[in-house]
C-alpha cells in the first residue's frame, strides 16, 4: 500500500487539521475534532447538519459554509460518527430555529443520528436519503443506500435554509427532493482503506462492478469491462426507469468521480449522458461534473439525475460558498 500518510491512526486528525487551516475563512474545527462548522453562525436559521465516515471527501465537510451545511461530523474511515459528535455540532451551530439532520441510509449513521435526535434539547428533525437504484438491500443498509444524490439535497436545502425556511418546510422539501433524485455507480477498481492496507475487493483487469456502493459494497453484478457509452446507457436506463421520466422533463445531471478517475473521463461520461438523455427528450437544465462523493482511491463514477421544478432549479442556482462548492458569490 502506497499512501501519503504518517501513521494509520493519525490520518483523520491530521487531514482535518489541514482542511480547517486551508479553509479558515469559511470553516472552523470543533473541540476534539468532533465536527467542522461554518465560521459564522446565522441567528434565526435552521441548522443543517450531516456527516458520515471519512474517505468520501469532499463530502461532507467540504460542503460546510454559506448556502449549504452548518456543520459536518466526520467518523473514522467508512465508520459512522458518534451521537456525541452530532450533539456537540448541533449545540455549536444552534441558531434558535431547530436542527435538521441529513443522514445517508447506512445503518450506523441512521442509528447514531437517531440517538442524537432523541437526546436533543431543542427541535430536531431527521431526513434519510436513499437515492441509489442499484440494489434494495446491501452491506450496511436496510433499503436503498444514500450516495451522490446527498450533495444535491444538501445544496437545495442549504439555499432554502439560508433564505429562512422553517424546520417543517425544510424537512418536507428534503423528502421531495430525495424522492426525485436517483443515482447509480460503477467501479473499475477497488478502494484501499488505510487501516486494512489492501484493496477492499478484487477486480480483474477486464472486469467492473456495476452498481457498486460508495464503501465498495457489491453492486448488481460483476461483468466484463464495457465501453463508456454502454456503461452510461445501462446506468441511465436504470435511473430513468426508476424515476419514470418522460420526455420534456427537466433534470440536473451530476457525474461524480469516486476519487481515482480523471476529469477527462468524467467529462466523456457527461457528454454521453447528455446525448442519451437528449435522445429521450429529457432536458439537462443544470449539471455538475467532478469528484465530490468519493470512495478513497476507487476508479469509477456514478451518475445522478434529479428532477427539477422551478423552485428546485432556483435553489440549486442560488449562491453557495463552501470549500468544495462555490458559485454566485
């Protein structure tokens, strides 16, 4: 294993210290590194808090800032943060209007965020995200996994919270956006967790894992490597079928890299996806391409579609200023 690390046990702490120093104008690190929060807390605003295992950077800490999250709780690599982290984050960013926990559908995350919500002193709601169409049940989940669509929900809710929407309205909006958002991924290689020191799974030189999860969980099936066009066609076919999209629908197209895929390849996937959707009469009104919800050093990508109405499009386009996502400022 070749990694730019000093010691396995120090990877997360040293990475968080570097992250906070690099983006000190936007974020600050909580006591004992329990959370990352936006530097300026906005009174009267609902606090949006997310989190999960590390190794998916920039998710979630990279999305803390104006127009997105108020705080993020990082667990160890691929390991859920603990309830005390979530409670400390909620206290630190409390603006007096309640807290919304945004939770990917993994058993550890769901359980720990639920415990934090039960022990909270103020109003708290939880939103469970499950945008992955690849499998209904898998390692670490009951039901569909929460994957790259998390970014879209966090961005849209972040803009709505910034304009002053209340807790109940934000929860309802999040449920709606999640129901209109679907993703699917493909892996060309495995990822290597530093503590393990070896790949999570093995793929032959001519194999790929169709429908892989962001922790390297199995997908729909292991198949021979196909062309980029064929991969896009299969993934979009599954997503569009699940959303029951028809012609004239407007969507946001998100092409997400898993950490080991060059942008040149991601833009190639973007190009094919647009052409495929155009052939179905589905309009790409907004798009995003890059490695935002990663799986350490895994090669591969995911495609996400989110159906847009006028409100969702305006909230997506609204200004955002975070370490990893910035526009309109």
